[in-house]
């Protein structure tokens, strides 16, 4: 059932660019899914953000930090380039 709803195994629904981030402190399964998405979504992957000190609980703190690459990347994706 999980494989049927995994975005890593689904074709992209649109041509919209995809940006990826995975925490460096995540378990191996998260890194494997990240790699599968990169491989399966190919050229639609427009970029990646390194979050070496994060896991899926702390990455939101990084997203909310105006000094982080993840925060700045999110603003850029929304067209708010500073």
C-alpha cells in the first residue's frame, strides 16, 4: 500500500520544478527515498538544499531561519529574491 502512494515511485503530475531537502541526521530510509525521487523525477529536480544538522523534526526550524540556505531557497522559489 505504501509503495502505491509514494511520490518517489509516482510520475510527476506536472512539469513544475521540484526542490529537495533531506536532513543529514535522518535515517537511511529518508536518504533512499530522496535518491529515488532524484532518479525518477530527473530533470524536474531543479535543486537541492543541504540540511546536514537536521532530521524531519528539526528541518522546520531551519526553514524558519532567515539565515539558512533552505529559507533563502524557499523565498527564491516564490520569486522573492533579495
